C-alpha cells in the first residue's frame, strides 16, 4: 500500500515516505549534450541550452516562435527527447493522466536543420499518443494509441499500424494498472538498434476483475467507474513479449519458459545486437528471478542467470530511482551490471552473457542507487551510506572492483543527489539535511569542486531543528528516530508525543532531509503549540541496513513492523519529559494501516490515532504488491498471514480516540477498506469519527477547499483529544 504518486499538496505531509522515489519516477531526465558539459532544459515553452562550466551562459536553442504552428498558438513543451545526431527533437505536449501519470498526449517533431514542425498521428484522437520514440536512425517514430502500436515515417508522414487487437483489456506497448503501480512499468515497447523491429509487451487483462467505484458527485445520477484491479490471491494479467517487423507488421512471439500468467516480465531490452533481446522474468511470488537472452529470428531463448530468495527480490526500479528501463551493458555488450542482495547486502555484480558473476562492491553496506557507469574512466558511481542509514552519499568504485571511495564532501552531512553527465566529468549536485534547505550546484568529478550554481553551505546556526536518536527495544532491535521538541522546551515538564508512521517496504520516514520534523497535516506549528513530534523506523523499511533488516517483514506486515513501533514507543515513554497519557499516532496509506494496527494491537500505548486512506484488509490490496511481501494466498494457510496482519482483525480492541479518513474515489486503496473497518467497529460498539471525502482519490487533494479542510480537521481533532503543552 504505497502512497499515491501524484497530488503534490499532500506529499508535503509525507515527503519522506517514499525515500524520494515518487518525485523521481515523474522527473524529466536531464538531456545532456554530446559534449557532456552542456544540457538542455525547458523554460517558458522553449528549449534552452545551459553550460555547466559557466552558470551565466544559457542560449535559447528552440524558441516558442519555432514551436508555433502556422496560425496557431505555441504548442508548449511538457517533455522532449533529442535524436543522437541532434537534428530531430520529439516534443510531448497537451498531456493527460493515465492512472498516476500524464503519459497520454500529443507529439510533435521539430527538425533543427529545416526548422520544420509537424504533428505525429494527427489523424488519431487528440491526446491519445503514448511513449512516442524516434527510431535510432531518426527516420521514423513509433507510438501507442488505443493500446495499439503505430510507426510513422518522418519524411513521408505515412502511418502504419503494427498491432490491431488492442482494446480496453488487450494492451500492446504499455501496461495495466498493476504493472504500472508496482513495477514502475509504463513504456512498453523498444526500438531495435537497427531500427527494423520493435519489441513490445502484450498484456492480456481480459480475465482481470474490475473494482467498481461509484461516482456520486459529477452527475445527477451516480455512475460506476471500473478499475481493472487484481487483488491478492487473484491471477495477474497474462504477459508476453513480441517482436514486430516494422516493414511487414508481422509479430514473432518469444518463447520464454514459464506460464504467462503465473510469471511477471518487469524488464525487457535489446542487447547491443539487433537480433537479440534480454528479459527478466519473476515468478508470481517474486522470489525467483531468471534472465533470458532471446533470438528474435526464431523466438528461442536461453537462460543466463537465475536467483532464488527466501523472501522477495527487488526489481531494477528499486535501485534506479523508480525507473525499470535500461540495461547496464559494458565491455562492448559482453557483460552487464546487476544489483542483487543475495549475499545479505545490496551489491553490484558484473555478469557475463554466459552467466558468470563477479561481486564488485564488497563489504557490509548497501548500494542504494547506481548513478553512473563511467566505462571510459573505469568507475561506477553509486549512492550509499555505510555509517548512517538516514543519509545518502556518492561513492565510486573501479569497474574491476575493490574498495569504494566516498566522493561527497565530509563536511556536508545529510542527503545528496547527483545527475552525472555521461562523460563522468561534471554533475548537477543537490543537497539538504534536516536543518539545511535544498540547494543545488554544479560540481566537477571526482574532485567534487564547485564550478557553478549555488555555493552549498550547511546551516550550522539553524535553530529548532529535529534531534536524531537511536532507541533499542526489548527485542534488541535498535531503531533510528527523530523528534522535534517544543519551541520553549522545559525538561521538567511532560509533553504529549505525536508519532508519524509509515512502516512498510515502500519508504522511509527517518531520513536526514529537509522537511523531516515539519508539521505534516497540522495547521500552525506543533513545536510552538507544545507537541513533541516524532518518528521511529523499524524493520521492513527500505533503509540501507542490510537485507535482514529490510526483509524481516516478509509475511509479517502488520505484525513485526507494528511491534517494532510499539516497543520503541514503550522505551520512549520512559523518558522523563514524555506524558504517557497523551500519545498520538498518525499516518497515510501504509502509514494509515500502521496507525490502525497500533491503536488496535497496543491500545495501552496509543491514546489517539488519525488514519488516512488505510488498507484495513490486506486481502483487498493488489496482488503484485501484497503478494511480494506476504506470499501468494492460494489456500487457508497462505491467507492466514494476510488476516493476521490486517487492522480489521483487531478492530474490536479499540479503546482510544480514532479519526478515520478516506476518499471514496480512491483507486489505489479502495473505499471498501473503510467500509469493512466501519462494520467491524460498529459490530463491537467501538466509537470513532469518520470523514469520507466524496470522489477524492488516494491523495485527497481534488476539489476546492479539500486540503485546507483536511488539515483543519486533523489539527482540531488532535488538539481536542491529545491537548498540546507541557504540564
């Protein structure tokens, strides 16, 4: 149960929850120029060239006037890509949302030599094109419309339809709801290196049941909104890979061992050969990963890598900032890099096409993300934090392996991010910590010398900053935490504590980043009003603390993560300035579920809870996510773990004050969860307060006044039931 990946107003509340992956999944990539020092960026409907060596130097490359069709207004630029030779620019505009992202829209091509501008697929419905891509030779463009793949010749404008069976439930070149939500898969086709073929996913969702949401606000008569949604225990969509010849529109299907329904294909790319693709396949439980190389001439595949785990295996999107696209080829395509946790830490391996593996990043630390493979320079750049799991730094290691060296400055403790030029010489560097606002600069690498942008300086004089601490529970689990004390803190008084919680594998809450310790949903200042605001993070969170830490939660969501929170709270209640009679907890989505479980399983600790958009019954959530962490509930034994970890199982134990909030139009955590919870609380005469926001999604931000109303209600309820101030 992850946070909804849009609705940025509410992300201010939970900006730490997904460890920055939410924003990165939608962030446009930096378009580096071929020289590796300049980059392109959209500004005011134009495309501008910036030079990292001179921050004052910027040049409008393609002006708004150039992007204005005759007799019309400028088309605008939502995102763009540039052909390898720099002569063609593909521009996406007039975009519309599909599930989480604005991946549907119009596409235009601008020729930088002739200055000609023209629209692709202009005879297809407006804003219906998805994932348009120029062919490697820049003579054609391919795109998806109506779940079919098309190719268009750029010189003649001729359009050819490559697939014809696309429908609401048969999906070519893109994905269904679950694949997008849980694997980060959206763009579902790839051009071959020689521009002659396109490899693509075909998703058959005809057997997937729909969840029917009821829209009661947008017309006089209510109407249903169906969402294809396979819940835990239901079969996934069928997935297979085809390769279509763009000249004949003939598809050859790849023969990949395994069942198309009981296996997932989260990754597929071309090798450096125009006759081969490479595919990763996961079993349904996501505990087995297999990599195949496929010959497109005859459709055969051969297994080159296999890995099995006692828990789940993370996909590439977990170490590539939310994006599963790409394959890390080195040595002229003879080897590639792979990230695995099989030795107990998340490490980088070198893998040959024959499957021989060499561990490169040895040591008791986790690779958080891979930032750049600088093969020419002989290094891999990656993010890690061996000594402090709340922080993030840039490291590099030789491609041959060895000892990792830290690149980020020692005098900048906190969280760093880097967009490194393909030449490995410069990087766009951003930094923040819990008391220093986000700042960006341009640095040279590997010496990390400032060459442009803002001068990053840690705010050493910051006041009212959160305090980081560690707490060890009775189970011997040492947890990171932060707390923001009241502004005029008096150690001789006792104060109420408000915990903010997430508690699932989708994100961290305890990170040394700007925003940590801020008010969340509260209107005003919790510190000024006299609250201790706090978060502690237990096992299961995706912190760089090793595989055992992260995967202790396997088949134990709602149990281990809840006990860790509660046992940490028990230790905190021993602190002399904590008022044990005024303990509150709140969270959203997975954090809402944790809030409910804490209130129900440990009512002696938590007196007040505010849960938003929570999964009350784990058997109602989607199969890819829930089965990944809880197993496949194919029988009573498998279902038992889901039931044991679900808040509705313990609702009868409620003793404190509970405010429950949910949007009736939530297509992620369906409103059914709220109604199941309500039924249980009513059954046992447990009194609580409910706020249902009509037709709002998981983010609960749509409609005038919604965010203010939610924040005001949260604040009022907290003040009434967990009064602020020292006593």
